[in-house]
C-alpha cells in the first residue's frame, strides 16, 4: 500500500466517528482508569509496609493486581446476566448475604478488634460489601413491585424494607461496622426518595435515622473518641488524633503538584493503613491538589454516568434498572465523600474504601460487579430503544 494511502487511512482513524455501540464506552474507560490509578497508588503506598511484613516491596502490588484480574473476570460474567434475573431472584442474594454475615460472626477473622472477614485462602471475603449490593438489588425490585404502597402508605411502603435493613444492620453492628450501616442507610433513603415517598414521612424517617446513628455513637466509647479527635486532632496528635494528623500532614505536603510519585514521607510508617483506608492521603501528598481534583473528577464522572443511566432506564420504562442505577450512584458518591472526608479531616474516620482505588479484594470485586450491572442496564436500554426505532421504521 502506498504511503499516501497509509496517511489517509491514519487520518480517517481520527476523523471518522466511531460506530454506534450498545454499551457505554466512557463508563468502561472511567472504571479502568480508576482501577489503574488504584494499582499505581496502592503500589506506591504499600512499599514500606510490604517490605516490613514480607521482605518484598511488591507483595501488595501483586495481590492488588490479582484482585483487579478477579474483578474484571467477575464483571465479565455478571455482564451476561439479564436484569430480569436480578429482579426475579434478588432475594436469593439477600439471603446469601445474611448467611455470610452470620458466618463471619462465628468463624470470621478478627483485625483490630473487628470481625469482618471470612478467610478464603486467596483473599479474605468481607460479607459487608456483598450485603450492600444485595440490599440495593432487593430494594430496587421491591420499589418496582410495591411502588404504589411506597407512595401511599407508611406501613406498606417503609416498614417492610426497614425490617430488611434492620436485620442486616444488626448483624453488621455486631462485627462492629457502623460505617457500612450508614452507607446502606443513606442509599436506602435516597432510593425511597426517588421512588416518590411522601416528603413528610421521608423526613420523619431521616430524623429517626439520624437520632439512631447518634445513639449508636454515644453507646460506644471508641466512637465518641473518634468524633472528639476529629473535632480537634491536634489536641492529642500522638494519641487519638494520630492517624488524622498524619493524614493532614500528607495533604499539606502535597501542595499544588505534589512531591512526585513514590516520594511520600507519610507512608514511611507514619500514616497507618496508608494503602487501604488512607490511600487518598498518599495520593494527595504525591500528586498534589491537581491529582486530587483529577481523581475526584473521575469518580464523580462515574457517579454521573450512573445517574444518567438511571434516568435513561426510567425513560424506557425499565424501572428496576433505573432504581438500581440510582442506588449504585448514591452508594459510590456517599462512600467517596466519607473516605475522602475522613482523610481530609472533614468527617470522623471510618473504615470505608475509596471506590475502585483502595486495596481490598472484596470491595474491588463487588464494586466492579456494580459497574458491570450499570453497563448491563445501559445495554438493555439501548437495545430497547433500538428495537423501538426499528418497529417505527417497519410501520412507516
């Protein structure tokens, strides 16, 4: 082929629009971008602890890379499952989650006084992550089946899902895991609000929920310490406020453009949980304000994608997919706010991961599955719209 034809073909590759796809390409690239960012930051943040524990600096990097492969494999399988099966059999996943929450209380692995993991050899399964997704799938199906009750009556619309939530919350609090309970509660409220619940009943439920959370905090001395240390971490910087003060130092050192990838000082045995709960602090120190903004833009682009997919699902009368997409969007947004807020000293510290970035097999796999479900919802909406267009053309 002559050089001129090669040049023309190369130009066409940039100029010619891509063929219409039956899935959201941008959502795929955003998710892969977040996973790649997570792999880079976990590798950087885990060097010191990895070398200290295993005499090998890339131990956690290899494990996280393996988690990404497992997450992509699980997402590829879930992508083949039609939404009607989730709608019809969502309660089975909920029952499995409740069973796993019982198992973790009996035979779970305890870390820092919390029993939240079931050892599986390759990785430790955290049933709380599965419980989140199972609750949101169940709730989306419930809101479709009982839509009129949700909008009309308190007893039918609110009490039944609250009983399901209370069962999961009770098991989670025995671990204890208040952070997951709060994420589930906020997402549940958001889904009920989108379903059209009466404003007075909705606000009353929110107020009750806030008082219950405050009561749970007051009931445990260590939770009160977290709140008081969050309000003034510098009062006891080598005690209760140690983790937060070290995180704030990491943010301060980052300035505009950061210290450079791999050049964090706080990860050198100063900042606890640097590659898990506080990986965002290391990111802020190494990549600076610009890096923080870019990563947050990626995460909230994913959240906006979930909201747009939910809206499209409602427009095409795929109500189950619509509720579930909005639920996943609220979940990702709120968990991001809590994780970033805890690292930046805006909210009390909680053991919640940063979506698709923090180290942790259960979180990464479950959130990748959630993204896969979003892709499936979008795919089915596009297929339905395409079929409607074809039917209109045939009639003409």
